[in-house]
């Protein structure tokens, strides 16, 4: 409050006299309220406005509230109520410039209610000629509200913000009705853009809505999670009505007032849909149809986009039009923050000097404020162009929000937002997100478009894009199926993104472009796309990486992103024969540096830059996995790189980081770099050795079946390199290359593994042990005895003595692979060590360790069983003959059969192999329990037999099988069926004399008839067909025949999904063959 003076004292007295008179006369006077207000207040309004500056704010606020209380009842009796509302609001508006008004929660509600009644009254009379001037009253009321909000925003309670939101929604809805009474009248009378312009110039209703949307955005931001659902729904409905109007009339006006209105509308829409309270599925299509109109906003009155910001200096314009030259400001350069401060001071000065100005000038909030609105050289850009660019950015952000909140519903909008042809041609009348990305002159709009594309590709499931199929546009008719449309879109996205990557100069935009490309590569079904697409991506990325980003401060991140995209391109799950051909051609010119492998090897040697180094190593690993044939030519360089890493990072140094002096620069090598290098070495060894994978081995007899061999095992082993495109003239399995594989393994065992296996980092040790899981039987057998012993001792010692679970798990994986080699399965000493190491890890507390150990245990059991199947007359060694070894295997497998499904599936596989191996003594009667000989050959005397009281293994094994079928998942059920096949194949076991054999047959019949998985049903049929005669089924034979008949009937009547049809055919053949066989045996 200003210092007291004679004039101020006089003003204060006039204020207090006026309001005291009003208080007294409103109670006792017979004069009408309207006349009383005019006599005491409105006739002295200018003096009262000036006096408010010298009064305490609480007193002013209290007197104004009393004025509203007195005036509210008079509204019903006054002839011209709009004039009364106008006088009161004009008075409060003037006072709000002089003093900060303070309102309590109840008084705030009274103020909003009064303003709401006044605004609705005024808006309802706008159809009467001459009333357009009263729009100023609506603007002044919103300005009053905005001033109060700014001064008391942090003091507002959620209930007050909610009340404010409802008030603003009523203002927006009322102003909409005042502009256009109904959407039907719009269509009937054919309103055009010119009408909208005229309305804007006459009454500023669009500006009123802009201010209301700005205030509503502030209220939503303040409320946050407290924004009520009913108000959220009302907001969506109000905005939806506006969007429908815009979309139905294709009506966008490009001027200052309307651009500000659009910006306020879109900012509010962004806040509403970013935190949805309910589903937006019903609104997505309508919002997208309206939002896409803003992609080219601002270009109707000037030439179309000529080139993108990222293209400057790299490529001539794609169009022949030229923009008007801009006026250059030759004044000294001023930093952006100083320019923004000066602009803000000017705006504040304008507001203070012009009390009647609208609140819109002080509430123009930018959606993105990270960059300057001026060129870096000090050239001031046109205000309208800047504002129009903000509108485009706001619309793109809303598109991104819609995709995030409802990606499933958004997928159907791809054809509206993305191009299907001519992506490099700027078309303002058919603008898409790629149009904004490639040609928008605003860098913010480009970055926003790129971010929206990242979200669209990230939130869209890969499965939904697998139907995409490219077809030549000239061969497409008028109707284009969704699969063809998606194929065209993906092709255009590749073209546009690669085009911009090669020409962009902005680091932030380039980073986002690489993200888009990474998602594109991961989602695109390249076998259904043009064959040259993937090789072109690899070539373009190679050129970008070789060129580098020398003038960028963030060149490390950009190079890492580019190499990551190259890694994704060469990691496409189905290897491309055309990429293979390209890489093969590059081998001849490798010495010239024109090779993807040479480029990656060079960047993998950058020890001072771990980020780039790791990305390059991962890309090398991907090339080794998907295109193994080319690794022979680069083995020496790769081995040298890994050797340098291991020598620079000495094992005795603590894990974490090692100081490396390379080329007079000090860098840091971490355990992640060493681990990545060892993994590349592992993958390269697998590629050279011809590793095909060793997973859950199958019974060769079952694979010989003509009905199961095509369907039982069709999965690809993920740890094995891809050899799908090996041609007849390639010699991956030739003796020379087998010898080469042996030489590489000898080099690794002599030079690399002795250092990495003793490394202090558990990650490095685990990766090193995993190398042994990729060795092949031919390579292993070709090694010297010394090197074989080194491999065996390394995996056993790691499995038994290493303290880190991940290392022990890797060692168990290697044991499971090596135990399948014939030369290993013939050695009782080696198997004893393996069994001991694996059994210890089956008791580990971590599921990851027990799972790998159970897999190795099942492989060991199967390897033992295979050995005696292949050499039935060969006498076992003393170590294998001892019963405690097999007793240990059986007990361990039975214990694991009570574990989780992943471990249980391996346990029942192990039990199946053991049950086929065990020799049972002759049964003298059906009621006698089987006595088990845990030697591997027929019993010679009673000392080789376990007593009946201590040998209930068969019963426990059968119980484990039944439990696995009834409680296990599909994989457990499949393995149980396979295990039962092995049990039924035991020649010393008389099925018809087993007590629980009927239960086993009934469970298999149940799986055969009702299992939803056809692989399980096929394996159940294979198990049921094992008995060689009718007598093998015992009393269960009639049930088996009846179950087969029911199965055949169900196969003929049930509808089979398309993915399972091939398994259904195989099952029919298996069942019919089995049925015919049993019929012949019965006859």
C-alpha cells in the first residue's frame, strides 16, 4: 500500500463512504438495487478503481464480495441484466490491476458462480444485433480469474481447482454455442473459413476460448492425479466436439488469433489424454482425423516446405519453390535467455500500461521451451511462423499421447498418419508424420515427429507388423489390403529415415532417427519385403559409421547408436541370403577396408571408448551368429583384438576397471568390455566349428517314425549359428574347415582361456566357461589328451568350486554338452566327475543353477543309455557297474521331479532314460514287486540285487510320471510321454504285471484325446504304440482301443486352428497307424 497523502486519504474516504452507504441503503432504502448500485458505485467507478490501490487487499476483497451479494438478487428484476453484469465485472477488472484480490474457498465459489451466470447471460444474447461489444465483459471476467489464479495458485485447494475447471468448461461450451449454434447448422449453411475470420474480428470469442483453455490447462496441471473422472469426461466431450467440427469442415484458419486458439486447445488436449481416467478407444479415430490437419498448418499462405533443418548444406531443395528472403537483423548477438527475458519484460510492461488488454497475452505458454525462438546468428524469425510451428508441435505431441495411452486402437490409424508412397515428396494437402520429419522448417517439429514415430513403433507389437508384405505400387489396384498397406508404409519409413540420417546435422534429431531405425529393423518382416532392402540398410549404416560425426560434441553417442542399428540389421532372426552375398563380396576387398567386419573390428579396438567398443563387439557377435561362413577370413584379426583386451586387463587387478595406456591415451576397460570380447570369441568358435546345438536329445528310434520325425522337433537352437543358406559349393563341414576349427580351439586354449578363466570378474569367467558349451564332438576328439583334460578339469572345477552362481550355471551347461560326446560317455571316470559336479548344483538355492544342472543331469543319463544301446554286448567298467552311481542318479532325479516345471521336465527326462536302462528280475507272480538290479547288465547273483525293502524306485518313478502329467505344464507332459516310451521299451519289464500300468495307459489316453497341444498328443500316441503285442497292454487293451476310436472321431469333428493343422495331420497318421497295428495284432 502506498504512503499516505492528502489525495490518497481522500480516495480512501470516498471508497469507504460509497460501500458504507451501499450497506446501509441496501437494508433500509426503498430505491431499487440497480439504481442504488448506479448511484453509489457505478457513477464513481473510476474514483473507486484509483482508490483501491491505497486500501488493504482484504478490505477491498471483502467489499467486492458484498457488492456481488447485493447484486445477485437484483439480476432477476433488472431489465437489462447484461448491462449490470458488465458494470460490475468492469469495476472488479479495473480494481484487480490495482490490488491483489484475496478470496477464501467460499468466496471463490461465489465469484465463479456469479461470473458463470454473467457469461452465460451475455453469450446467450449474442444473436441480438449490437450485443457483440459485450464480449469484452466475458474477456474481463476471465482476466480477473487469471489474475487471482496467478496470485494464489499455490494456495488453492483441489476442490477450488475442480470448481474452476467446471466454470471454464461451461465458458468454453457456451462460447462454442455462441459461435456455431449446432453442428447441423454448420453443415446446412456451409460455414467457411471466411465466416470464422469475420467472427474472430468481431467479437474475439476465439480468444475467449483460448484464455479459457489456458486456464483449464493450469487447473489440470495443478490437480494432477486429483482431477476427477467426471470432469475429465466432460473435458473430453467438449474437446471432441471442437475436433469433430474441425475434421468435418477441414477448417483451419491461419492468423494470429486462431493459431493462439489452436495452441491453447491442443495443449489442453495433451494434458487430458496424457493421464487418461477412462478408455479413449471411442475417441482415437476422431482425434487423429482432426490432428493430422495440423501437420501442414501455416503453409497455406506461403510456399510449401523446401527442405528440412537437417538437410541444410547437404542436399538441394526437393521442390522448385523458394521462400521469400528474410530480413536480417545485423545487431549484436544476444543469448537466448537474455532475449527471452527482454521479451518477458516487454510483455509485462504492455500489460501494466494497458489494463484492458486480454489475458491471452500473458498466458501464452509454450509446449516446448528448450530451444530458442531465434536463429543462433541473431536473425529474428517471423512471429507468425514461430506460432504456427508451435501449433504443429502441439498436434504431433497429442498424436504421440494417443499412441501411448491406447496403442491397440491406434494401430488402425497408421494409414492416416504414415505415407504409403512418395515419402520424399512434400505434400501439404496430404501431410503425414514423415512430411513433418523430412520437410518441416521447425527443428522442434522435426524432433517431435521423430519422437512420435519412436512411440508408434515401440508401442506397436511386432506380431501386428509381421503380416506386412511389400508389393509394387504399380501392381496394386484401387483396393489395398492391410498387409500391403503396412508393407508400403514400412518401405517408405525405411526410405525416409535413411535419407534423413545421411543428411541431418543435428545431434538430437540424429539420436532419435537412430531409435526409429532400430525399432524399424526389429519390427520389419524382411523376407516379405524387397530383397535389396536389408543389404541397403547395412551399406548405408556402414557408410555412416565410417564417415563418423567429427563435428558433433555427442559423436560417441551417435556412433554407438549407429553401430547398434547395424547390430540389429545383421541380427535379423532369419538371415538374409542377400546380406550374406554382400558380405562375401566384401571379403575380397577386406584389405581395402571396404568391409563391414573390418569397420567393426576397427571400432572394437577403441579401448578408450568402452561404449563404442561394446557396441562393435556385439555387432561382431551378431555377424558370427547369423553369417558364420565369413568368420574364417577374419579369425586372425578377431583373435588379436581379444588377446589385446586380455593382456591389457590383467587378471590380478580388481574387478571393475583397468587403466590402459594405448596410443598415449589413458582409457578404462571394464569387465563388460572383456565379457563382450569373450562372447564374440565364443560365437566365432561356434561358427568355425560348425556347432549345431545340443538340446534335449531325442530317442533315435522315435525319430525314425514317419509320423513324428517331421513334427516333434522343429525348433531352432538359439545358441547355434545359422547355417540355413549354406550352398552346395560351401564346405563348412569339410575336413579342412574341421581342421581349421581344431586349430582355432587350440589357439584359444593356449592363449585366451588361461587368462579369462582365472579372471577376477565373474562375468568374464562365466563367458569363458560358456565357450566350452559351444565345442563340437569332432573338434573335441581331434584335440590332444592334454587339451581335453584341460577342458574337462576347467568345467568340473568351475561347477564345484566357483562361488558365483552364474559361473557354476555356465559350467553345468558345458557339462551337459560335453557329456553327450561318445568318447566322454565311454569313460566312467569322466562321468563320475560330471555326475558329482552336477549333483552338487542340483541342490543350489537358485532356480537358474538348478535348472541348468537338471538339464545336464538329463543329458548325462541319456548319454549313458545311448552308450549301452549302441554297444549292448560291451561290458561296463567297474565304476559304472557300481550300483551307488545309478542310485545317486535316480534319487537326484526323483528329488528334482518335485521342483518347478522347468526343472521337473528335465528330471522326468532323466528318469525316462534310467527306467529304460534298469534291469528288472523275473516276476514269479503278478502280485510280486519288481526287484531292481542297478547294475547295467543282467544280474549274476543275489549280491548284485537290492533288497525289496530298499528298492521301491519303480513305484516312485511311476508316481513321478503321473504327477508330472497331472500337474506339470506342456513341456513336462511332453517329456513324461517320452519318458514313458522309454519305460515301456524296457525288455525286462512285464507291463501286464505292473499294478499301475492301467493308470499310465489311461493318463496317456486322456492326453491323446483332450490335450490342447498337438505335440503332446503325438508323443502320447507314440508312447501308447510302444508295446509290441496285445498282451503288453494287459487288461487295459479294450480301454486303449475305445480311446483311439474316440480320438479319431474328435479329430474329424473338431475345428483345428491353422497353426496346429500340420500337427493335426501328423497325429491322424500316428493314430490310424497305431489303430491298424493293434487291430492286426489282435486278429
